[in-house]
């Protein structure tokens, strides 16, 4: 699994081969990085 596939699976709420789901406080950082406000916007961006 590539790192891109891994990130897409984590954002999509699926289980990845490594890493679990990010801590809920981390989602704000992820949204700020990608410039998104909702989970759907984030899924479309990745």
C-alpha cells in the first residue's frame, strides 16, 4: 500500500495496513493543511 492509498483509506474511515485513525484533535490540523471544512470536502480533495 502506498502512502497516498494509506492516507485516502484513513480519511475515508477505512482501516489501513499501518497507523490507526488519527486522534480527533488531529482532524483540525488535517483540515487546515488541505484547506477543507468538512469530511466530504477532505475526501474529495485527496
